[in-house]
């Protein structure tokens, strides 16, 4: 869903003239548009749910910040503005907000911001590093990763930051949470000491 909007275009990071830019293209390879067109490094594309906008991360202002642009390349808007890193973006299902990871509080925390670049809200406040937010399909919850003493575990919370609950508690790492379409389960990439990663399903 982050790659393909409803109308079927593909967004991707491509390199031209020595730097990475954000592009959209039709499935048959036609209609390619450079959305970012800047000498800075850009990556981490994410389509809005209605397929009209693309969010991405750019270093054009000195560090990683979040931008949104229309799918035709118009209307570029900088959403975040801070001296530290803002990245790892995820659109809310209704397209009104983005969740992201920021280092502005000293450690990594999960924030949300609306598509106009206002109403910034900090959701997590622990001393640990939180990252990789993902919204539930109905937009009421967010799953994310928390490094507990360098051991990544999966947490879930309400979309306003309340009711933060730990879902995993093991000696191996648990990362990359992903909601099922019905919102009742979360798939997780997990290590089990065998030297291989496994996929684990958590029922909520």
C-alpha cells in the first residue's frame, strides 16, 4: 500500500546525476516524473491512501525532514522543521496525518503531524528508542518498535498515544510490525536463536 496508490502508479527512489530523487511512473514504465528534483538525498517514499500525494524524506535543509508533494510534482510542502532527524513515515488510513520517528527529544520517539505541517503531537515519551510506526487499518491504533536495553520489542498504543502496551517479551529481537487487513493481528519479523529470522503472527 505504500508503493501503489489506488490508481496504480509506482513511487520509487532513483539516482540521477549522483544523488537520489523521488520518482513516480506508470506500471508500463511511461509517464515518469521526478517529484523531488533536488541535489540533496531523498528516499523513503509513502503514498497517501487516496493516491494523490507522496511523502518522502529529504536532507535538502541540512538533515532528514519530511516533505509531501502532489503526485504530479506540484505543491511541495515541508512538514517537519527541526535540527535533528525526522523519518520513517506512515500515513494514517484517512490520509489526514503522518506518523514518524524523530530524534528531537533526545531518543527516538513516535510523533504525528497533519498533512498541513501543523498539530505536531509527541506520542511516546520513554527513555528508550522507538521507531517503525504503522497504523491499524481503522486508524485507531499504532504499532511500533521499542529498544528495551538494545533488545527490540513490539508495542501497540492508541493513535493518541494512550494505552501503550508491550506485545512481545523475548531475548531475541522483534521488528517490522505489520497489521493484518482486519486489524486483529500483527505480523512481526523475529529472531529465535537459530541464525534465521522468522515471521510471527500476534493475535490482538
